């Protein structure tokens, strides 16, 4: 019985909101075989990939997630994306406004969109 309770709690945490997104409603979207849960807090978006995928590359998942966010908020585009293939944080530039600054982290993998607003856009990623 304890194992069952622990398993249920673990699975419930798979799609839980991160710090600063607890009160944001969850929006589920799907694109090109990937499912995402989006939570918006101003110009920041928390994106959690909820679909199982074998060895997903960050660049591929981030491109799909960026497309989903752009479709959800016309007039906004991700200016930066950080995270990993399972969970990402995006800073949005909406209606020509500057995107928010990236949060301070000890070590993070950062990606910038290099062209256009489509899933085929390029990403330039670096660890900082």
C-alpha cells in the first residue's frame, strides 16, 4: 500500500508547476507528436514535455515548444529558452517589448532562436 501511495505521488509531481508558476493555470497542447503543459507568468513561460520520447534532443523539443507557445500567444515569440528536453523556461518578447532577463542559475544550458518564428528555426545553445 505504501508503494502504491508513493507511486501516485511521484506521478502527480511529473506535471507540477515550478517555483513562480504555482497559481498559473495549466494549458495542454500538442505539436508534431510531442505533448506539452504550458504555464504563463507574465512574459515567462514554463513548458513541461509530458509525452514519452526516446532520447529527445533539446534543440528538437525546444523548437516544438517554441512553436506551441507562439501559437498560444500570437504577437509573442520566445527570445530565449533554457532547460532540458523535459522542462524549459522561456522568456517572451511580446508586441516588440524586450524579453525578461534570464533568471540567475549556477549552471544552465541556454539557447537563443536565430531565425524566424517557425519550428524549423535554428537554435544556438551554450552552457554557462
